C-alpha cells in the first residue's frame, strides 16, 4: 500500500515551493501599486482642486446673474437638443411660447432682469408616496430669484418603486412641468408686463433647466480598480 504521508508530503512541498516563489513577488507588486496610486493621487489633487475652484467661480456667476450663460455655445446646443425631445407624460405643462435657437436673441437678453440661481441641493426620500404606492423619491432644489423676488424650486426627477420598476423624467419634462410653473408665478409676483410673460417664462425655464446640469457637475477624478490576488 502506498504511504499516504509520503504522498501528502510531496504535495505540501509543491505548495511551499509555490508560496516561496510567488508570495514575495505578489506582496512586492501590491506595495508598488499602492505606492504608485498614492503618488498619482498626490499629483491629481492639484487638478481636482483647480476644477473645484472653477466650478465655484461658475456657480458664483450664476448666483449673480445666470444670464451670463446666454452667449455660450453650450446653451445654444442644449436648446436645439431640447427641441428634439418629445414628452410622453400626460401631465406635462408645455410652454405657450417657443424659444429661439440662439439665446442671445431672446427677449430675456434685452431686459434688465437679473436672474439669480443658487443653493442647489439634491434629496433622497425613501418614504415617497403617490397613487397609493410608496417609492424612493429623488429630487433637486434651488433658489430662483427674479429681481428682488425669490422662490424655492423643487424638482422630482426619479421614482423607484421596486427593483424592477423605476420612473425617471427627462430634463424637458422637468422644465415643462415643474420649473415653468415656478417661473410663471414669479413673473406674476413681480408684476412683469403680461404681454411678455409667456415668452419670458419659456426662456427663463430653459435657462434654469440648463443651469441644473452645471450645478450637478463634480470634479473628475481618476479611477483604477484591480482585483487583489488570493489563495485558491
């Protein structure tokens, strides 16, 4: 009969030989990767801080007067893209006026009506409720000031009812249903001439909708993932 201890000893010798050859190399490699990642993070930090400073400069400008966005090509592209989107929501309140592709030609650009956008925040409510159903509600809010009058605007954009059911509204739907109504109320409150309200409300709503994309920006950071080795 074959000596089982002898067979096991051979196997254990092979395992030990494997450990002696590869464990130190792998440990050294892990240390090298960790040290290199720390160095990359250190080098990256100055760029991340620069991005944060630039975003702060932009949001400060929006708080002063968001009309600074009117001549930007990004807003013009956003307007054109928005016009291609169709809403399937039956409750969407559509503007009674259309906006020009070139925001520098808007009525808004000709008026002395500073628009301040600030205090952008996102919220998650795990106890949302509608149509006798509970859900997790995601929304964002911001402060909108026209002249001397200010209003808090809250915009729901996603509802999660279960793992298999999620309802998300497009930015166009958010503009048409939630933002537009708040802008119209503010224009009435400041007693802006009625003949201009519809057009002005449409333009301001689009401007606010685009600004929310800017508020949602965060500094970009590099991502590296690797699976650490383990014994099998």
